[in-house]
């Protein structure tokens, strides 16, 4: 079983050890040649140690939940060597491991000679499995939650379990590891000071296009995951809705067939027609170029009509639609609103 000190790490463990040995004892002969225990240099630190030595209250002693802990362990997104030493240690020390696919996780455990019981935890059973795991945690179990690849909860199941743990005052400890979105961003060549992670877009074309419409207002690099059989359609929709922006397709990152395709969305679309992409895919889309913004500003469609179109097609509220339409025309939201008011006033006068 993993102690609280070891769960935090060797640095804090060392601090705890030094505080214990700071209390020095010395035996010296007393007036009658008997042994007397002398405690030297009492400090404020001793108060804390005495407080720790106080016996727990009966209700606390009867409740082992304080010993249970959920670890969110990041696992490799491809290369099995991409796991931290701490992650390996935690997987070796926990009582059981909850994972999306037991067969997939078993490959990682076999590689590192880890022998722990596995329990499935995925989107189809988390409604019932999460309470079961919480019961085990309340009884003092140490459980690691892993996804098939990367950090748990990032476009993967686990939120329900974490929420229940926090509600029941069970510690949740993240063990950082690989992430496809960060690895892809670092090598994409796109601006990375700020970025917007979307996860998966809707599978249906109409819903996907509406989601992309809502992203037109973003001036940060957009990162999303996509299935290989839908990436060509997604890139084509992004080209039509967002404009011909700089983009990058990161495929099979850290794996044997790792590949980065960089260029305009139109170029990536042509590339996918010639050579379809396979495997795990991350799509990154840069911000709109100033020239494209000026093209929107020169549109013959009235600003009011564009706002109504965004409300209808992208399912935006009026405030969001006005903000997006103003950005397209190179206006502030205040100026765009004033322009719409003036246009309506002119219509009424005529």
C-alpha cells in the first residue's frame, strides 16, 4: 500500500524524515547515577509532531477513506518508452488499475513487468463502474485510472469518477504524462502562445459545420482530434467555413509512422485526396490571416443579414453572432452595433 508521503514524492518524504530526526535525545546520569532522558532545544516543530501523535477520533479511526486515493496516470500515446518513472512506480504500487481497454493496457504492463488486477472503465459502463470504484476507494484502496493513450479525462472518460471522488473527499492525484495535443502543437509550426482545444467535432456534416461557424471568432490556434475516415471531410468543411488558413495534420505522433503535413487547408485537402491519412490524427488550424479578414469586410452582404445568418446556421445567440460578424468586417462590436442601428434607422426613414 502506498503511504501519503510516498504518494507526494521523494522530496516531501525527505522533509518529513528530517523533521523526525530534529528531535534529539540524550541519556545522562542523574544525581543518583540513574539514567535521565533529556530533550534538547525544543522547537515549534515539536508542536506539530505532538499534534500528529494525538490518537485519531473514534469516527476517524473507523473510517479508512482517508487512506484511499485515485491516481490519474498519463500513459504513452504510441512509444511505450514515453511514460514517467513516477507513472511506472504508481502503477506498480496501486491495488488495481481502471482502464478503457484491458487488453490494450495489459501490453503496457507486460512491457514493464507490472502485475496488477485490471478493471474496465469506459464511456459505456462508467455510470455504474464509477460508484463501484468509489466504494473501493472509501475502503482504503489505491486505484490508478488510465486511458488507452495520453492523460485520462482529455477527450476520454473519467470525469464522473473524479467528480464522485471529490464529493466523497477522496484524494485525486494527477500523474502527468504524454498528450497528443501538446506534442502535435509543439511540432506544428503554428502559433502556440495561446491555443483552443476542441476535442472531437460532431460526426455529422451539418453539426460539424455549425461547430466550425462558432469557431470563426477564435484568433488562437485551434486543436481538435478527428477520426481518419472523417478527416478529409473535416478539412474541407474547415476550408469553406473558416477560410484558407494555415494548418497541420499530425498523424501517429511518437509512433513508427509519425507524420506531419503542413500547409494551407486547401493544400491539406488536396494531399488527403491523393493519400488518405490513417491512424490517430490531430488537426491544428491557425488563426485567420489579416487579408482574409479584409475579404470578409468587403462582403456585399449587410452586417444585419450576416448576424441573422449566424444565429440561424451556427446556433449562436445574438451577442455572439454580432461579435463574430464584427470580427469578420474588422469592426469592434460597438461599431458594428452602431452600424446596424444606423442602417435600420435609414430603412425606417425611407
